[in-house]
C-alpha cells in the first residue's frame, strides 16, 4: 500500500487507502502514540471486503505525519492531572480538523468514522466541529474526551507498568516494546498474537522510531481539547467496549453512550483495549450495522475543507 499525504495548513498527514476507491468511505482514527499500522491489516481487509473504501492515517506527531519536535512535551502525569494544560503544544481540536483534512485529500465530502481510544475522542470532536462531514461513528475503547471526571473512568495500572519498563532504542527494542504494550492491553480471554505485535513494532520503527516526547505532546493537547458537546451529535453511533479493557472502566463507555443521543453500547467479551482477531467478525458486523443506519450519500452536502 502506498502512502499519500493530506495537508491541514502546514501539517502533513500520512495516510493509506485499502479497498476500492469508489467504496463507502470509512476513516479509521488511531489512538495515543499509535501509527496507522496499529489498525491490523487483516481487520482493514475485512472492512474493505464489506464494500468500504478504508483509510487509516497517522495523527500529527506520529508515524510519517508532521512532528512538533520544537514544542514542549509536558509529562504524562501533569497532562492527565491538569486536563486543560497551558503547555499544550497545539489545540486539541486540531486532531479533529486533521481527520477532516484527510477526507479532503481523499475527495470525500463525508465519511463514516471509526476511532479507538484517543481516536474515538477525535471522532467525537470531529462530529461536533464538522457535523456534515461525519456520517456515523463507531467508538472503540472510549470515554468522555474532556473534563476532570474523565480521570475517574481510567485504570492506571498499565500506565504505571509501562512507565517502569525500559527498552533499547533499537529496531529490536521497538519490537519488544510493542509486544509488552500489546500484551498489557490485551484480554486474557484469547491467545495473544506476539508475532503480530512484534511485526507491527518493527514496521512502525522502520517508518519512524517511537518518540515518547511526541506521545506526551499528543496527550497534553488531547486533554486540553475543548468543544465536546455530545448533545449536538446526531449521527448513528455505537460504543464498542471490551469487557476486559485494562484502561477504561465500564462507566467510561456508558457515559459516552448516555451522552450521545441515540447511541448504543455493545460490550464484547474476551476483548481488552485492542482489536483482537477473535472479535473481528463481531466488530465488523457492528460497524456495518452502524453505517447502515446513516442517511444515504447526499450529493448536496456542504463541504468545508480545512484551510
């Protein structure tokens, strides 16, 4: 798959398309510190087989997209605690505008959006800021994206555990880091795919080595984001929650489902904060069902490209 680039002002956003270009547009938004490869190739292929034109992309400050190496990087803990940090390196809502910029580059007036973790928060902000660009939302491993109460929906064990681990700054170390992270996020209810995790870690390293400072900048910006007004979201929405999620408490998923009018909550057993292969058929079916509820493509939709 070849990499293309979208632009939000001076910010370049790397993206890949899977499936027929004339399929139903489906945008995948990844989470904190992740690259587009975090969306498993097989999962993307399964969505494409359902008739979707799938795009996955690197958020700003990740992968092949623009990095803000000259900006401050507050600690993970201060970003979480402060929420609306004055040291955020860019506006948190810029993530949502970036997602729309990718749609612009693809020639999509609108798209169905699937987000995981921080990507689910980005999807919600995009639906509020650009309501005519989002057809439906499938939100995986999500919680309310802003506010102090967000902290009460988090479990902190994985954060503490990963913060204590050290990995060599080598290609092999990147593979081991991804194995450790993926294992920590996975449900114990299914076999852990260590080979996939290591391969993704190596491929991500080859694109751009993991940068903890960039991850901290993303977190600071995301926690400082304003504009989450779920009552304004009117598109079909399904909240997809893993019963074994080690990061998000069940109340976080329930809070999002309650806040968005008409949203449904689907809890999947044997699933953590991840997209495990054993759940692909069910997750794909949920996404298909959600998109099917969206109104048909309206040629007259206003298209407000990001400038």
